[in-house]
C-alpha cells in the first residue's frame, strides 16, 4: 500500500515546470494586456482633450458670432421703426406690409441669435442662476402683457389660470420665464385655432409644475424622446412655413436642469400638446464653501 503513495520525482518535477511555464506565459499575456489598456487610456485621454478643445472652440465661435450679429440686427430694427413711424414721409399700405415683414424677420433672427448665445454660455459653463423670492401672479402678469400684441391679432385665445393658493417661489424667475415664453410661443405658433392655456399646480410638497396646453397640431409619439435635443424640429407642413433653430426646447431643458427640475410633454397628433416644466419650490443654492 505504501508503494502506491510514492510520487515519481521525475513526474513531479515535470508538472512543476509545466506550471511555471504556464505562469510565465500568463504573466507575459497580462503584461501585454496591461500595455494595451494603458495605450487605450492614453488614446482616450487624447480624444477627450480634442473633444474639449473642439467644444470650447465651438462655444467661443457661437458666442463671438452671436455678439457680432447683434449690432446689424439692432440697426435693421431701428431703421424699420423709423420707416414704420413715417418720420421720413408717408408709406403706402404695401410699404407698411413690407416694413412689418422686415421687422418680424429681423426679430425672429434676433431670437435665434439669442438662443445660440445662451447655448454657447451653457456649454461653456458661464450661465449661473440668480434666485429670489417672487409671486407667480407677477410672473403670469408679465407673460400676459408680453403676448398680448400677438394674441390680439390672432384667432387663438391665450388663457392664464390664476395661481390661487400657491406659495411664493424661490428660484430664478428670468430663467423660468424664458422656459414658459418658449413653451407659449411654440404653442401659439403651431395652434391655428382654439386656445393655449397656462397653469401652475403643486406636483408634491416640494415641487411645482407649470404647464402650457394647446389645441394645435400635436406631435407624434416617436418624436417625444428627441424633441428636447439640440436642433430638433417637427417635420410638418406648418413647420416648413415657420422656421426656427430647433434650439428653443433644448434650452428649456437645460434651463430647467439649472433650476433643479425637468421638462416633458404629452401630445396627441390632431388633438394638441401639453409642455410642462417641474421645478423645486425653492432651488438649492451652493454655499460659498461648496462652490
């Protein structure tokens, strides 16, 4: 029995050598793999640096071009205003229509420039929020006055539901106002008849929802996921007549994120759409120690 337990020294040495050879081969393979991983990391770092540089160049270009566009656009609007007021002599009805067309087109281009400039600032991290306490009655009143000239000449009713019983907000009212202005403007643009309704409701104990509902053309469900992305637009005959940058809703999304909230929509083609933004009642602000 004892003889069966004896090990062959030669076989044992051969097995040990085989294991050593396998360990050496595995170590060499691991070293080669590590070198490949390090090379991959280096390549990724280089590509990340290139992407950051390209993004910075794009942001600087957008910012520069936006600023450069402002001066000629302001000049065009000023000249159109002088013509409209007939300071240099009376205009015919047809000339008034042409001046109105120039004014409208210039203002639309100015809005596009503003969108591009805001996008450049956000991507460069140069936009911050300035929160303060304010009453929603004041916000709705300002929005109502802003859109009154458009609504008075339109077949669409713009309705603001009074924000009764809702608390004051501590957030950046200018950023919130810009989100709602964009929602309302889009709804009015794509609603040929009916109404656009603006309301505010408590989402929960800590958040509030602002909604802009319309009876317009509606949006197919497969577009809902991309509508808030940069340069996204609805493909419809109405869209082809109403051009834009496709940046408005993307900026709404980014402004909402700055305010600690989110945006979304519910829509049915041929029935209408509801765009909404949900933000905290009081935006969280970093302290000087955290900044």
